[in-house]
C-alpha cells in the first residue's frame, strides 16, 4: 500500500471517527494533513499522472473568489458594490463606519477566512490525489473504504441498540436522540454512507466482472466459482455493501434513504448498460435488488412508511420556510454574497420563520452557497462542476469496462450524485470529515488513466 493511500485512508477515518471533525481539535490536523498530502503529491517527481488544467484553473478561480470576499474595502466601496452589506455591518459590526474605516465584503471575515483555508487545502488534496493515484491505489482505497464502512455501520447499529444518550458511550451531544454512529446528526452519517457505499458497490461489480470472465460457460462452472479464493473476497465485499446499506437505513434519515435508493438505481443502470455478459448483469442486478429488499425488510416497511407519512413531511421538516428566507437573503446580496461560512451570522437579522430557533444552516447547500457566495463565488463553482463533468466523461472513454478500476470510478461518480441529491435537503458536506471523503471520491473519478492502462484488462 502506497503512502498516498495510507494517508488518504487515515485522513478519511480520522475525519469521520472524530465526530465528523466539526471541532477545532479535529479539523485542524485534518486540514493540515490534507494540505501536506496534496502538496507532496503535486511535487512528486515520479507521479505518473498529470494535473488537469481545467480543474486546476476552475478551483483556483473558486478559491480566489472566496479570497476577494476578504479584501478590506472602504465603507464607500462596500456601499457601492453591495449596499445590503453596508446596511448589515452598520447593525452588526461595532464601530462601523465611524471608527472602522474599512471592512471585508464578508459580514464575518474570520468565518470566511476559515472557509478559505478549508477550500484551499481541499483543492490541493484533490489535485494531488487525482494526479498521483495509480490503478492499484484505487483498488486499495476501495478496499479501505469498504472496511471503514463496515466498522461505522457496526458502530451505528450497536450504538442504536444500546443507546444511552452518549456517542461512543462517553460523549454527550447537545441534541440528544438524533445521533447515529460518531455523528451528532443522523443525516450526516447517512451522507457519509451515501458516498462510501457506491464505491463498495463499484468494487463488487468490478470483482464480479473480473471473476466471471475467467469462468467457463455454463451455470455449473459459475456456481463452482463461488467456492474459489477470488470469490471469497467478492462475497465479503458484498456483505460489506449489505451491512452499510442496513446501517444507512436504520438511521431513518429520509434524505439518506432516498439517496440510497437513488444510488442503487444508478448502479443498476450502469450495470445494465456496461456489464458485457448477461450472466454478470444478472448476478449484480440480482444482488442490488437483494440489498434493497433486505435493508428495507430488516428496517421494517411499517416503520419506513410511518417515517415518510409524518405530518412534517409536507413542509419538508420546516425546510420550506428556511429555503424561502435563504432565497430572499440571496436576493439582498446578489453580487458578492454575505461571505462563505457566514449564513448563521446573516440569519440573526434576516430569519423570519420559527423565530424560537436559530438556523445556522439553510438545509440546502446550493441555496446556502448562493446566499453566501453570490455571483462572485457561484460562477466559479459552476465552472468547476462543468470542468469535473467534462473531465470524467473523457476518463470513461479511456478504460475498458472489464477493468475493476472502471467500476470503482462508476461507484465514485454514483456516490457523488447521491450526496448531491441529499444536499438539496441537508448539509452533510459542511462536516469536514464528509468533505474529505467527498474529495477522495472526486479524485477517484478524476484519476488520470496511464497510457499503459488504457487498453487491456485486470
């Protein structure tokens, strides 16, 4: 196992096991580690890949846009660029503008500075891994994520059965009753699983494709393959997928459950289109259906029906009011936004719903980015998304569908799509631990295919 894989898996494990790395003592070493690994990978002389110019430029533009939000400007300039920022600062910032002659465009510069650091180191981490990862690294990461997913699923299932109000048996969260595994919020556990599980599914599909390719025609020979050593690991990976799916379902997170079903459907669609042999399609598709049936059956169809039939589902758990406030907030700061990572400060003045509570997140990361970043940040973000989609589309044309790393890439893309769906109603990617796993998936999808690997099979 290369040092890159070890570092990526250690950082991913630390990020999720340390309560999602939401506390400074957890996210500080996490971001430092990501920065070091990213820079070391980019500077590695024997790197066999190449840095994608489109991705690098788009990420640099995004980071630069966040940096612009921190530039100190005079009160007159702020009033000209973003009149609502001037209005807000007069109410929020002590001494502005009488004694404080300049201020950043961000309403809370320290919060935006933290977001800038996080965006910068994660961008380096992504570019470094995407450049340096080899095919063997990809397989090792898939194995590692499968093992880590099993550990987290078991921890969540056991903790749910023995719940005493404390995470790990000693950490008491402020919001009791909504925790699962190492996360204070069960939706964030579901978000982590939505990303890791499709990678395990992709690894499973790749192993089936490789294993069945070596089997002679006939169902008897195919059944005998299941007793081979190669099949043993494939079965273990399949068990890991099943256990991870069960852990996700037991969170009773509506967004997580819908994301899981979407991930299984997307995986099934890829299998139907890309698996060459009918027997492989039958095995993998049948297994995915089996996972869905067992996960739903074990959790309980009645429990799931009751969960989705609750009265709060009509207004999405109060999210519709939050989204309406966020949309109005974005309209007040259309050009430069309030500043990345400042939504909680802005809602101190602009929140109009459920005033007995304070919403520090919009429960929709797209709307929150629009409010915090305005056109200044959202345009580079959109460019980065397009650059990613364009690059990944090219990658799929470079590798045979018979290769295991091809299916791992599909799993990574499926995980990205699944978490993208969940982010329409939650904010899992605001957890640093989840963000690191998201970057690992991006790097698996973007990984450059070496010239010698473009043809051939495992």
